[in-house]
């Protein structure tokens, strides 16, 4: 009897597709619910008062962090609610799930357009240090951004080159 792999292969492809549907459903829910608390009474007043100042500051600068300190009740509420922030658990990306990391990366991309002196590349540089992102995970995040078209390959090479200099 000759084995024909067609049915097994098609079944496998369908099972993987079903698994992707689970992933996409989770990511869609994350997108729909992303930062909705910012519209509520616990967070919106802080954003109304401080966002105009934050936009004018360089991300992760001492002035930026001084402004964030004025927003501590907002930050405590927000980070406790949303697991796409490293501060949700322990301030480290290595404690996050892959789904949370993907949402975080999408958040960084969107947020990087809100600062006059920012960009996704600058966010990667600042956040790697801020959240103690270890080199293997950092490379995965950078390559994911490249694959999504959010960074060029040249930018990714520069980021990983700088990372290599720091760990040598």
C-alpha cells in the first residue's frame, strides 16, 4: 500500500490556520480594547493636562520623566490594567507574552509619531535600556519591525550593530 500524504498535509495546514485564527482573534481584541481606559475618568484628566507638554519633550529624557512623575496616579492605573506595558509586571519585556510584545511593538510604532524628536528607531534605542531588553529579544523585536515594514533593514543593522558594541 502506498501512502498519500495529501490528506494529512491538508489537515495540518487547516489546523495551523485554525491556530492563526485564535491568534488573530486575540490580537484583534487587543486592538479594539487598546488603551480604552485613557478615555475614562481615571486617566483622561491626566492626559488632557499633560499630553501637550509631553509632545514637546524628547522621549525618555529627564524632562520627559519629570513630567511622567506628575502623572503617577494615571500611570499606576494604566500599567495595572494593560499587559502590553513592561511595567505591568516588573518593568522587563522578558516577563511578557509574545502577544503582549506584539501589542507593545504596535504601540511603540504609533507613539513614536507623537513626539517631535521621535521615531521608531529612537524608541528602540531608548526602550532597550529603559526596559532592560536582552539582546536576543531585542533582535526579535527589531526584525519583526523590519518584517512589518516599520524599520528598514539598514536601520535594523544599525540598531543591532550598536547593541553588539554595548555587549562586547
